[in-house]
């Protein structure tokens, strides 16, 4: 039961807004937002700490709110100015997250972070230049740190939309993502996702892959 006092408290809340990118997803496939948020929750649970986090490819920042709950400070970068100009807003994002325009393929960050993560980015980067992505991500990390890379599974390509098949030019399998991450980190732990469920099941049956890399190589 919602009391009058509770409704009065709600009335004082400034409404949050979601960015245009997320709004489009909410209108075309709202259930997918649940999948996306579960990936951010995974990162917050696995890597959350009293420290700093770097998100590479933040989009409009909708999911970044969950990361802001788990870290002292968050820097979220993207290469699309229009996306950042039309980002999500709420009190947590506006207070704890610095949104910046930055191309990780061009240069690492000018500071180092405890955790870096990237969701749905690597599949858009040509394989010939993906080394830049990994090297600049590692160069943006402190010595003892963690990085998480999430991407759709190559094994699930047949079930993707036509839009995704066109834009996903560098899909990874369970084995190739793990091998790639091991070039840059001493330890890599692999997870899979089907809908909102995170698991350690059979790699080829995962719709989405999450690689957790620890201790960057010198």
C-alpha cells in the first residue's frame, strides 16, 4: 500500500530521462533492455570496488547508472558526440559519472583506472586494427586491475537481426575471445549469457560472451 506520505515524497523527485538510443530500443524491442541491464549488473557485481571505472563505448549512458552504484568514480566515453549530447540523465549519473568524447582506437585515456569494461564494441572494430583497442584499454589501467569485454557470440550469428549482421564485422567465438584476451592479461575467466542468465555453460550455446581479464601483461 502506498501511503500519502510516500506519494508526497515521490512528488518531490525530479523525473529521470533516458537517452534517445535507449528510447529507440524501448520502442522497438523493450525486452532487450532487460538483457542489456543484466550485463551491467554482472560487471557491477564482479568488478565493483571503492575505486574508478572506465566504460568504453557507453552509448547514451542508460546502463552506466548501475556502474555508478558500484564505484566511487566512473568515466564513460564514446566516439559519437550526438549520442552523448542526447544521453540519459538522473541524479546518480549527473553526480558520479563524467561523460567524455574519446576514441580508444586513437589513444589511451590520460589517466589510469581500477577497472575498464566494454560492452558491444569489439564486434564493430575491424579485426586488422583490434589490437589498438586492446592495447589502449590496457594502457588505461592500473597495474593490478580488471577488464571485461562483452560481445555477441559468433555461434549465434544466425539468430541475429539483419541490422546486427550488417554492423557486426568482427564477431568472436568463446574460444577466440578468450585467446584474444590472453594476449593482454595473465588470467581470463569466461562467462556466457542467454537472455538475462549468466552462466559458465557450453560456449557455443551462449548467445552473449563476457571475458574477464585480470592482471594486464607488461
